[in-house]
């Protein structure tokens, strides 16, 4: 199954990696790797995440990190919408 990243999701990934790398570059790399591993899993198991808080989305918690991947799954594509820190306030509007 194809995976497509929305611009906001790519920005989230780059921003979180830069933020963590300020104090610990190795940890930043490890967190990014865990996120990408989860995205790879979604490509083969699109329903692995839970139904999302926002209509027509799904969420996958990234193990051993405080991050959640918000995505939309169709028959042939996974669209990564955002990568959110779990302490962050979630938007009420769709992505």
C-alpha cells in the first residue's frame, strides 16, 4: 500500500527531530526511526491504529515515545496527516 505524507506531517517530523536534537541527537534519531517504523507497519496493516478522535482518521501511538501518528486509510493509500505530541492540544477541525 502506498504511503503519502501531508506537508504538515512532514513539518511535524522535522520539527520534533530538531527540537529533541538540541539536547540529544541520538535520541532524536531514535524517535524519528520509531515513527518511520510505525508508518512502515501501517503500509502493511492499515487498521493497526485505533479509530481517531477526529472523524475519518485513525491514530497510532508510537511505542516508547510521547507521539501519535494521525492518518487516513483508504483501500490503496495511507495518508499521514500529522505527528502529534500526546501532551499537545488536539485540533477540533479535520486536518
